[in-house]
C-alpha cells in the first residue's frame, strides 16, 4: 500500500535507506564474513570471467557492479544487454560465470539468454527481487535483493539494491581469494544508507531544480565519467520513462565527438561529479557546454564541490557513489513528470515486467 504517499515511485525512492539496511542485515555473516552460500562462493572463485546479462535499469546496475567486481574481486566482467546477447554473442572465456540481474525475474530477453547458457552447460546466478521467479528457478544459484515489492513501473529501489548486493558479492569473493579489502564494505554501506536518508529528507531542493531546469525542456543530457557515466545512463532512462523528455546519458569525454552539436541556449545538461580522479576533466566538459549556452546543473559530492554547484550529495566511499548519486536523478525525473502532469507510476507504453522478447 502506498499509504500517505501520492505515488508508489516516491514511496519506493524513500524506502532505499531501509532496503539498504535490510540488505546489510541479511548478508551479514559470522566473524565479519558474509552470509553467501558456499556454492555461490565456489562458482565466483572458479570463474575466470563474469558475464552480466540484464535489461534497462538492471543493465545499468550491472555496469556499476562491474566496477565493484573488477576493483574489489579482481575478476574481469563484461556487461551485456540481454536482447543483444543471443544474436551477437561475444567470444566466451574458458570458465565463464553468468550473472542475470532482474528485479522481476521474468524478463523474457534475459530468460532467452539463460536458456542458451544452460544448454551450453555454463553456471548461472540470478540476482532478483523475486526468488520464486522464472530466472531464479532456472539458474543454478540465486541472490535475493530484499527490496520488497516494487510497484511503480520506473525502477528505483531495485537499482540501488542490485548495486548493494553486487558490492557484497564482490567483497565476499575478494575475501575468498585472500585479497585484502581497502575498507569495511558493510560499514561503508551503512554510511551510504545514512547518506540516502539525508537525500530523501531534502526533496524540495530537487523539486525546485526539476522545475527550473526541466519544466519546459524538450531534451536533456546527463554526463559523467567512470561510474558517474553509468549513473548518467540511469538518470536519462528515468527521465525518459516518466517525463517523456528526450534524454541521453553520455561519457563526458564523448560529448565533443558529436553530441555537443545538439547543445543550444538553455539545453539542460546534468553533470555528476563524484569521482575525484576525473573531477577536473568532467568540469571542463561542463565548461564546454556552458560556453555553448547550456543550462548546466552540477551535482557533486561533498569534498569535490564548488560554490556554483547546484546540489551537493554527502560523501560516501568512492566505489559506492552510484547508490547515492542516483537518488537526486530519480527525484528529478519524478518531479519533472509531476510538473508535466504525467501518470508517474504507470507511464505510457510501458509494463512493469517485459515478458515478450
Ligand atoms: C526502468 C525499468 C526497466 C527494467 C527492465 C528490466 O525503470 O523498469 O528498464 O529495469 O525492463 O526489468 P527486470 O529488472 O525486471 O528484468
């Protein structure tokens, strides 16, 4: 039930800190370890490469997860859009492990790949919010998102839950391989949950920014570098789905290779700045679009902020910033859709689970 909330989407955005704490609790093991099944641990350890297969928002969570798995567990990871994988199958490594990420566990495009992978005899793990779902039943292993039912068509809390579970899986695999982690993942996730509380408590600022930047926008661009780029893709998808504003997410450095031609006076460009090593370069991309008349909204992380930035998010571990930086983008999409009088929870042409290929 959505209770006093006007929309499920807003309720689900607000639930993200609660879900993150639930995940911490569910995956907390004994003696500082993690509650992950020994069979999954073994499959992760045996794999020489991981293939993440997913669609839409879950694909975007997979991109953020790739960074965590590679940096923490030192396993090469490829992330593929499910609907492309079967027709354009990459060369596989000797010992691949497939990870299917799906909120519903029913996405037909992902299932088609799972069927093929099982025919080929490769191991598969499904990360889903619905443990009894098709993708969960047909895979060898399942990890549960514990996000609770997600009703709004636009996915929000499932995305952050997916990233959190991938972070824990990456940390667990690092432990198994005897790799020393540079930080305590559960502690950093708890800090991220507190940061989420701060963001969901300051919605009025995003409401104002949505009004100023997106009220009458025809199009919008999201830019970032590194994991900020992956979150930009998700921010653009959220905005498209519910506000119907044409939006694209870009790697900051790619803009000048074509897209910058679209920047006109007043074009909204939303830039994410949470990664210290690219702070300088993404800010020069912002300068480039501002010089061409763009209406730039810079969302930066505490410690990297400049006085002219539009919004500053609390500081969290550098590898976990997607959990936090996505929240202002979810809220921007929500308020932009509201201003435009759209049906936020049931956008046109979309279904909650896409069970056709
Ligand atoms: C976006 C959205 C879709 C889904 C996609 C995959 O807000 O909801 O892009 O993420 O259809 O769905 P699942 O995760 O159920 O496989």
